[in-house]
C-alpha cells in the first residue's frame, strides 16, 4: 500500500482552524517532496453546500469538475496548489443518498441496511477512493468536520476507527486539534477541555497519536508533558498551533514546532528535508509591503466574511504580487444609493462587486458601478458583478431604460442578462444534473469552461495567452441580442466561449480598468501565484492610489 492516511478531528469547539491546520500540514509535507491530497468529510445532511445560504455556511467553493464544496477546499487548493475534485468533499447527505439509491436498486440483496456496516462502508470507500489509480498520493489527509461529541459525526469517526485496523497501524495517524485556553487572571494554560475531548474520542475507540493545541501563545513544556500524560500520547507529540496575523505563516510555525517531522517519523514516510524558501519569501513579502490600497467590496453577505473567503484571499494575493497591502472595506450593497456613493467610496482605490443571487441589494451594486465608471475608479465585477455592470451600462450609457436581468425582472423589455434555456438542454456537461433541473441543487452552469481571450484587451494584458479555463457557478448569461448595441456604445467583449456563443468577459476600453467576468477567478488564485485578473486589478488600484 502506497498512500498513508492522516485523520484530523477537532475537539472542544468549532472554528479552531482545522481546515487551515490540515492544509498547512499538507503543504509542509509537500515541501518534503511528498505528494499530498486532502479530503473533507462534512457531517451535515445537505448533499452538498450548494443549496445553503452563505450566511449559514460561508462561501461555496467550486472545483474544476463542477462540484459545489465546502470552503475548506479553497484552503486546500491555495496551500497545496493541487486541483480538488468532487472526490475531495463528501457529506452525510451524499453518503446516505448513495446508500439509499443502492438499497432501492436491490444491491444489498435483502439485507437490513444499517449505519454499521452500510453507511460506514460507504464512508470508507469514499476515503479509500483517494488512493485509487496510478498517481495515488503519498499522503491523504482526511479532515472530519464538526466537533467530537456531535451526534451526526459518529458514523465518520466509526469509519476512521475501522480504517485503522483495515489499513494497518503504520499506515494511519490520528491528529486531534483542541483548544488550550490561556486564563489571563490565573496566568496559565488550561488543559482540562483537551483532556475531556480526548476522553470522548477514546470512548469511541480512537486514540489520538498527535495533539495539536490551538492557543494564543506557545504552550510551555510542562503543560505539554501534562497533556501527553493524560491523553496517552508521546511527550514530543503535543504541538502548539498559535494564533497568527497572516494565515500563510502557519506552515512555518508548524515547521518550527517540528510537527511535520513527527508526522513523517510516525508514518515512516520517505520524507526529504523541507524546502521552505517559497513559503519564507511569501511571508516576507506579506510583511514588507511598499504601499497600501483600499478596495471596497460591495455585496450582500458582508456581515459574514467567510462568505467571501476566496475573494478575500485572491485580493491579498493580488497585493502580494504588487507588493502592496490590501485593506478591504466591506460595503453592504443594500445601503448604497446614488446619494451616498461619494461618501461611501471616499478613499477607495478600487471597487469590486462579487457574485450573488437574488434582487436584494442589486440597485446599490448598480449605483456603485456607475460611480466607478464615471469617476474612473478601477472596477472589477465577478459573475453577478459583471451582470450588474452590463445592466448599469445598458441603462445609463445605451439608455435602455428598464434594462435588467431576467432574474430580477421578467417583464423588462431589455433583458440584457437572461436565462439561456438551451444551456440546460444541450450544453450541460453533466447529464444527471440536467435531468434534475427542476431541483434547486446543482442546476447551474458549474465548473471549468474554456474561454477565448481577444488580443489587445485588458483581459489579454492580464492573462498573456489566447485561451484560459475558468470556473463558473451561475444560471444567467449575457443576452447576445444586445451585443451589437452595447459594442457601439463602447463596451468590449474581450472573453468569449470558443464558439463565440457566450460572453465571458466584458471591459470598457476608455476607462483605466473596468472589467467584469461571468466566471469566478477567485477560486484559482494562489498565494504564490496571484490570479492574473486580481493582479492587474490591484495594479490598477495602486496606480489610482498614486
Ligand atoms: N445570480 C446570478 C446567476 O445565477 C449570478 C450568480 C453568481 O454571481 N454566482 O447567473
């Protein structure tokens, strides 16, 4: 067996940074010349997070193969720079879905279908699918969502308990992330929550091998000894995961602790010495900017920053590429109108309108876009942001008064953005999804599609190549009936599908930087390799600031 498995569970409470910890460990193992993949197992009943409100769950991350996934997959891609697929995320809902489908087909030959073994076997087969094929990775990290002790997480924990004996002790490692609070008034770290959490794990048959302690400051040696003693782990297997200002410092912090080295030893991995230069350079560049730009993000989900996770990171990456720090000003689009734009966007060097669904806040986005266009402030519109830019231009420049998207006004005479029914009939790659088109889940244009880039455009100046692939998640499209008139008025369609039937990028050539794209470039941005459109947007903002 080639692939070694690392299971990461979380204790005490949620939001301890399990995803970032798993991704950072993966990145460190990569620097030791090991190939790594990561999978997230989510205990909720939704088949995927695609139908969840961003306020509930944060961003829906989209993979090349069109899976709507947990936002932790975004961290995995950003830290590992390996494309994720539908294989890298599954939920209780998806597991039950496939078990029930098999039961209906009669695959279980009359057996009583139960959590153990049927649900747990299905989970195990999803985990083991990562190691299938020629290019099976050296290491598969499996992050189990939720907190140990949750009822809904039990089948997943039982599955990883079984996997340890199925695969052999030398091939599996259990890492448990807990919280070790520091009580200021007592002047000490407290280990009791960790002890309780490990006790909970032990009661379901899982002995952690490594304990990773989320803490404000590094945990003193005697506390580590105490945790090791009470939790049955090696003394040198208790590590601190300290709070960091910049999330990209985490791999280096873990390295200083000797975390990845211990993992490599315990799993007997053929690890080389870590090569950290790229991570060191990244952290150095982040800490030493040569300037500062302020970008306004005009959206509906601004109260929950998690809803724009990849976008936030992509802007940071754009800043790193231009050696400027990027300050983000989240503006609630529902509060914007023509009367307050000047004061709201004062001091902003760029305005970005991100993706979204539904009419609420759309008029505010359009007002913000008009302000950016008329005042020559760099503007970047993504998905709904591009659609709003088209509407704004159609209304205020082409004077098509009631211009709108079919999503917001079915009666408009000028539906510049519309539902392209043929999409679902002829072009949807995934037949199952097309057949389920009456459901809300998975009925969009999802995943990677090619896009032709026209020469001598801002898009081309960004990508520097004639064709790219970008990821989509939307139902509505630019309406080609309006291409001609908007072109006459000065809009340029600089990115189109290979057969020219779909507009993917629009820009305004007589503006310093005004560009909208129908896809979501933020999903493909990397800390060490900023997405070209974000790099150029921040470059334009830097110029504007100067
Ligand atoms: N609501 C728009 C559509 O479905 C935009 C979607 C998005 O921004 N992701 O086309």
